[in-house]
C-alpha cells in the first residue's frame, strides 16, 4: 500500500478535497436508493454523519492549536455561540429555500395538511415527530420525508460542542469512546423505553425509532470525531487505514452471514435471505442493535483511507468530484423534490418502474439535482455567507476600535 500526500492533512482552515469527494459519493448513494437502484443507499447518510463528526472536530482542534502559537482563545461560551452561528448559516438558508418551495408546490393541492409537519421541520425536531407520531399523521407533503436526517445532524451540532468545550480533555475522548462502544446497549435501552411508551408499536415501528433517534446514531458522529482527534497516531503507521477498512469489511461479512443464516432458518429463500440486513430499515432479531455499528465502522474506514491518501483514492479529489461534494447539502435537499416531479410526470413512483426507466430516471434526477444545487450554492448560499462574514468582520473591527478607545459599545 502506498500513501500519497493528501489535502486532508493540511491545516484546519483548508478544504478537504477527498472528503468533498466522499460527500459526493454519499449523496449519489442516497439518490440511487430513492430511484430504486441501490437498496443499501441509505448508508450514504451514515457516511455523511461520520464525515460531519470528523470535520467539525478538526475545526475545534485547529482552534485549540492556536494556543501553541501564543494566541488566546475566546471563552467556551463565545466559541460555542460562534460555532452554532456558523452551522446555522450553512444549513438554514438552503433549508428555508427548500421548505419555501415545498410550501408553494404542495400547500394548494394538499391544503395545509402538511402543517402538522412544519413544527418539527422548523425546529429541527422532525425526527422525533416521526418517531412518536403515527406515520399516517406525518409526511403529508411529498419530498420532505428525508429531512429527518437534518434534524439529527442539527441536534448533534448542539450537543457535541458542549462535550468538546465543557468536558476536560482527559475525560472528553474517553466519554466519546465509551459512547461509541456502548452504542448497541444504548439502542437496546432505547427500544425498552420506546416499547414502554408505545406498547402497540410493531417491530418495524420500533426499528424506525432506532433508525431516526439521535441518541441511537450519535456514535456515527463521535466515531468521526475520534478519528479527527487521533488522526496523527492513526496515520503514523501507513498500514493502519487499510487494516481498519479490512476489519470493517470482515465485520460486515460476519454480520451479513449471521443474519442470512437466521433468515434462512426462519424459511426465507432466494433474495429474501438478504431481507433486512442492509436494505431498508434494519430490524428483527437484534440486528438494529449492531447493524449501525458495523456500518459506522465501515464508513470510518473509508474516511480514514481517504484522509490517508491511500493509492486509489486520488479520484475523490478530482475537481468535478469535489464540486459535487461541496454542493452535496443542497443536492441532498433538492433531489427528493426532483424525484417527486419526475414520478408525477411518468404516473408512478420511479422505484417501482422497470429497471431501464429507473436507470434513465436516476441519470435525469442526478443531473437535475446537481444543477439546482450548484445554482443554489453559487447564487444563494454563498452570497448570504459572504455578506454575513463581511458583517461579522466589520462588527468585530468596530468592537476592537471601541475597546482600544476604552468606549463601551
């Protein structure tokens, strides 16, 4: 194995080209699943989660490295507020634009039935709304069901800085590691709680509560955070990244063989032997307890191989890949709407159409989504970000001038 220099190893202020390429892969997997071509495409969301944990932790670590250069850090409270502002600035503009478009398209034909979803969507608690309310009472508007994942991510952005900034260094990473290792136990305890709260819920409904509950998926983000913290040690030996990936693949194989055997033992035959292993919501016979941990281990291995710059990953840093990765947030938002429009035009959901139609539909949805997301990023999201940064820079300069003149603002 050969490791090449990677932009992922540079200082925290620079973009990570290979990581953007992984985001492009994750977005493509999700679109392919929703087009009926990749049953396990939902794994792309968990790849997003691991990447998010890695990237934001890398930013915090880069801030703390400034102390060694003689620069004083702001207080934990100021750092927390600054982080939340940055994340809101990145997430809210495109999200609000998408919700606005959905309101315009669906409020008239569907009435205000979708308003029951609006509270959860606006407050980024939509995942909890979907967990605790019957499915029939949510998702009244098409093209919003996928937005629960953004609620999970935003909740992590609120929680994680409290761990990073509020817990001493000597305990911070021990706690994060413990939460990752004990994630199956956390999911089991969660099932007990939800089962008691919803005694009439069937196995699928309970499994969905694990799928969509932030507390059950926090280990994906934390695993990415741990990679960011221990990156120098992990990359010291050039064999470690590929070893991690091979261990992850072995874990996936063991998990798959165990549950294929269990499926076969209960009478499943043919393609049904693969049911509920990595396709759809993972549930049944405790597979929802361990399946996500296996997926997270694999996503972390892919991330580690990418940041190490292992031979064969250079294509992730190609300009076209990094561009798709940069606009992947908007792509994730808009693809569901594009897919709904296409499905309406052909008179059925694309995932139920013949294979040739699904392939052609995927190509159309993907290209249209990339175009819309590029337009949103260049003409809407970036201008807002630039204006905010200019305002923040001017505000900070004014405060410094007032302080130097000993004038209270």
